């Protein structure tokens, strides 16, 4: 506004405004001012003169703003034609929010999908399946089924497959004799994947409870060639998809690591605060 006031000083000349204009244009001190102290005093008094000048010229100062704010006639009004009726806005179409997804039950890390037909008869030893065949998952589920008499299974990789073909898996054995029967099928010259069921027994205050526990093992025979042993890490990933839900996972090469006492000790170590009284193998 300071420069606006200066630009309008010609409407009704004001001595102070005129002197300020001269000062700005010629870089000279106002008339009668000969020191900085006098200049400061002159400048301090200047706002009063500017405000008085603005009050006396407010009509001219804001005339331009009023003209800009005034509504402009439309083309139809300028031509003398009637203004067209406003077009009503289209009714808003309500949008429907997508339905909320149905809640899903949390999946236990011990759970794996139960394959169809897992309660049927176990595969005969020597049967061969592709490593991703659902029949292999069914073999493990029979072991996990409390109502099934089968309580152990052992699988091995079938040698001689074509390069690039899916890994072929052979059912080495299965049965109802638990850990003791399963170790009889171990071979120092093979890599085997298997698992068995044991029963955790709790005897507390005259009440006995029974809970199944599942142990998955990877057997690496001590007489296996070094190259074959090196492949076990990659093979384990495929068999981990079969032997899901185990309470204990072991990789062993010595039958001394597969005794009831050794397995029970490790199950107890993983049992947490609620340890069973004993295990039935």
C-alpha cells in the first residue's frame, strides 16, 4: 500500500507524500532534513500523513477493485437475448462398497491340508510316485491319523531317473510297529525320509490323558557318496512339503540317535512347561 499511496499523490498533492516521492526518485533527503536523526523523525511521522491521505482518497483507490468484482453480463444479456435456464445437475449415483471379505480362521503352524483318501490302505513297499504326488502326503497322513494302525512310514529316492525329470520317490516301508520296526529298514548306503507316531502319556491326579506326537527324520547313510550327501539339502525342501506338522524334526546318520531314550529326551526338551509323564513308542 505504501507505493500505492505514492502513486496516487497527484489526486490531491500532499506535501509529505510529494517529498517522499522526490526522495525515492532523486535519492535526496526531504526539504528541511539535514541529519539522520531528523530523517528518522520525519519517517516516523510519515504514516500519519499517509493514513490521512488514504482516508481522503479511499473512493478513488478502491474504485478499480469494485469494478473488477462487479458481475459481468453474459453474452446472451449483452445481445438482449433471454438467458437459458440452468441445466440441473445429474443425480449422484450411489456407489456400493465391495462386501468385506469373510474372516478366515487362523492356520496353525502344525496343520497341513488333509488329502483325500488318507484313511485308505497304505501303499505297498516298492510303490513309486513323483515327489509332488499327493499319494506321498497321504502316506504321512495315515501316520498322523489316530484311527489308523499305521504309525510309521519311510520313503527313499528312486535312482536312475532321466535328467530333468521329476524326482521319483519309492515307499521303502510302512507299518504298525513304531520306531523299533522303522529302524530295521535303515540302510547305510541310502538317504531316507520318514516319520513315526508316538503317544505322550500324562498321569495326573488319577487322570490319564494321551496325546499323539509326530517325529520326522532325514536319514543320511554314512556310506553315501559325498556328492549324494551334498544333494540332501535340496531334497529336504521337497520332503518338507510331505512331512508337515511334526513336533520334532531330526537329521541323523547313526542308529544310536534313533533310540526311544534319545527321542524322548528331545521331545521333552521341546514340550515347554507341560511335559508328559512318559512316552509310548
